C-alpha cells in the first residue's frame, strides 16, 4: 500500500491489517510518483507481477482482481479490467513491464501512457458485472457511496465443477 497525503492517519487506521506500507514523500506530484514508489519497493523481492488498484474506486474489489489474476495465470503479462469495453483498474503488470511503466509514470497518469503504447500486449478482462469504476474524488462524489444499485458478482465456474443454476 503506497501512502501519501494523510499517511499518518491512514497508518493509524490500518491497525494490524497485514500489508506492506510504502511512504511516497513525492505524493503531491500525482499518482505516477506513487506507482514508481510502489514498484521500487518491490525491486528486491521475488514478486513476478503487481496488481495496481486505486483507493478512490470503492466498487472495484476482489472479483475484478480475481479476473485480472486469472488472465495473468493463463499467460498474459499485461492485464487491465474493462468496464463496458473501456480500460480501467485493477491493472496487472508482470515484472518485465515494471521499468517501462515506472519510466512512463508522470503526474496523474500512472501507467496510462505505457498501457497505450503496449496496447497490442494488453489483455482486457470485462468486469462491469462485478464492479464499477466510479471515482470518489470530491465531497460531492461521496453521494456515490450511499444506497445505489451495485453490480452483483456473478459466480464463475470452477474447473471440474458444474456452474450454479441460473436464478
């Protein structure tokens, strides 16, 4: 987890949540600096890929991450969730993409330019049925967190198992 503004408060709220926290002292430069900080923190690890999620998208969760990971396990090295065909988060970068993505990460664009430049390698995984990419960026956006129609996760068939009956 890469922290910037409000890092002290976030750390206090994390309590005993098992995660590695990376401080980004350059957070004011934009999400590109957070991506660079996160990738740099993994340089000396055995990690073969990283999944990037944005904190301001509360309806993007575990089902979308699972689909992106499944595409990676099937051989894709650059994967992004899609919502109605449009690229979104989470994004998975295999290790061979880290240096290029970090080099292209500037301002609030993160890996956007890198993904566009490598579109022929990018696998999109549709996730609109399990999530929504709505951003919570302003106080007015907080209304999105209230009662609303949330996407209902659809069960995914497991190898060797029959799919559940349709409702």
